[in-house]
C-alpha cells in the first residue's frame, strides 16, 4: 500500500513537472514569436517555418 502511494505521488510530481516544462516552453516560444513579428514584420513566412520546425 505504501509503495503504491509513493509511486502515485512520484507519477503525479512528474506529470506536474512535465506540464510546467511545457508551459514554460510555449511561453518562451510565444514571447519569441511576438518579438519576431514586431521586429521583422516582413519575414512572417519564415516565422511560420520556425513554428512548424518546433
């Protein structure tokens, strides 16, 4: 019973860490994209290439 609870807790913490990592990644991508669009409005097609590559 103890091992099952420990395993469940471990799985939960990994899931939370993964979700926070993903949200940080998408936050960085969105900020980068916003700066990219504001600075280089002529190169929007290459921005789409960058997003598709990620």
